[in-house]
């Protein structure tokens, strides 16, 4: 089979690294890809939301399946585009159609869905510019901290958690009337704050059955001890030590089963990943958010723990025979540490040459923001590379990741030295 992955980050490199292990794979293409994917597949210089360019590449390279990495093409309806095109409709797309992608595309839609289907989540209300004063009044009914979420896609940056009521009112006004997060914040969801420990659980579904993938915990803030600005993720651990069998049984019973059943009841034919962002509150799971694709950097610790043929699992998703596919996981712990550009998540420079990658041993480097230029690998994004290691303990895996990071260099390179700090005994 010839496969096309849409996307350019560490998530897509992790998918690619796993897919090349399959004897069912003939050729692998990635659009647009990065320097890491270029080493194991063919990069295509295509924007994943340029559907006509995607169509041309699919026909030109006799693609048998398309795997969608990021959320933007899904929310824009890439799956629907394939189904509506006579030349493409026989080619399966791994990722939900536009109706299912609304679980991530609209915070309000996902909250309504959870409420309707009995999925535990925080109390909320949604507001627009026209109901700004009602939004400010609602804030007065809540205890701090105050959670404000842009309704639409904001590149992972549309959530504010504020301790001061007046500041929360000002930020709400800024989001609704001044488009602080662009069109994404033309509607804002205000939520009750949930105080607990955050983690993520991932599900692969064919719309009827599902496989629960490993749990993971990522670290969003740039600074040690979870301080400073939010980023796209500075590292991750899988499995999460406190997500034991009893807790995950609650997640499956209270969250996963009602979610998959709810999609079926609502007539949403959902085929792909469901990312469930959770809060563990005194041993009970509450959903913070749904995403309709795998997370990044969580993919870099979840996918390496899957011992089954990933392409065979995707075939099961496409043909709705996922329940028939074997599924094994490694008992080892995976850790990933993200190396980022100096200045990230604020202004940063690209084009810095990366040296020392050939010295990495016993750790997998998933490229996220890199590009191949004149035979060299250079930085091409804020989050540059994820160093992922597997070991019997989290501490041993982290030791391998950090030891290998010490061999690699580029100007301005930065990373957190305390990934997993809150999970140690």
C-alpha cells in the first residue's frame, strides 16, 4: 500500500516511524513533512488544507490511504472532500469527517455533546460579543481561578486561566470584541475550574468498536516546575503512574463508552483518534476537552509503546473491523523531552544548523520543526525535536533522553530538565 500522511511535526514523524515497520507498506509520503520524515519517506511540498493539491498528489502517487495528523484539515473537511469526489471516494481517510471534527473545532459543541451524553465535565456557559455583559455577570458567580476558552481553533493558545475577577472580565472583553484570538474567540466558553491532576487518554475507533491507547501526561509550560508561558508541549510521559487499572476502568466506563455511543446516537460516523483531555479529581475522571487527532508531544510516547502493526489497525478503522485486530502494548515507560528554539514560545529564529544527531544512541529523535537544507538539518519551528526513550522505569528512560540531548546542539537550543518531576516518588 502507498500511504500519505498529512502534517509536518513530531506526531507525523512518529506515525511514519511506526508505519515503515509494516510489511503491508509499499511507499510512504508525507505532506509537507520535515527533515526527519525525509530520511524514511518522501516529503511532498503541499499544504495539508490545500485539498486540490492533496488530491493531485493522491492520484499521482497511487495512494491507498490518507492519515491526517493535525486538526486543521479535519475541521476544514478533508474527509468529506474525499467522500464527495468520485476519483477519491474509495480511498479511506483516517480522521473524522467535519461533523465529528466539531468536537475539537467548537468548544461549545463539545460541551453540549458531553452534557447530552452524560460525560463528566465542568459546568460552563458560552458567550458572544452581544452577550458580553451576561458573560461578566456569569464570572461573578464563579470562584477563581476563571477559565476562558476561545470556542474555535486557536493553535493551542486559546485558553486563559486567571485568578483575578477584573482581569478575567477585561480578557473576556478583549477576546470577544477585539478578537484577541481572531475568529476563534468570536464565541467564548467560560468554565468552572477543575482542581486536579491533568492527563490524556487516547482512543482509536472505527465508529463501532475502539481500542484504548496508552495514557500520557504532557508538560505545557516553558519553565521548570510548570512555570512561564504555555507552549505546544515540552515533553511527555507514558504511562501515567497514577492512572492505574482502577482509574482507567472509570475512564472507560464513564467517558470512553458514552463518547463512542454518543457519536453513534448522533449519527456521526467517526473513524480515527479521539484525544480525551482529563482531570483526575480525587480518583474520578472529568473531561477538560476532546481533540480529534493525536496530541503532540504525546504521540511521541504513545506510538512507540504500540507493538502491533499500526497500518493493520488503520485498515481496521477504514473497514470497521478494528475489533478483529490484535493490539499489544509494551509494558515499558516512554519519555520524551522536547528541544525548542531560543525565545520560543515567543519570537524565535529559524534556520539554525543542528549538529550531533549522529551521536544519538538508544533514543529515538522525532523531528518536529526541522527542514533539510543543502544536506544539513536546520531548525524550522519553535518546537524542534522530541527525544524519546523506552525503559523499565520513568527515571531510566529520562536519563537516556537527557544523555542523548547532551550530544546535540544548535544555537539557542532550550529544553526543560524536569520532565516528570511531579510523578516521581
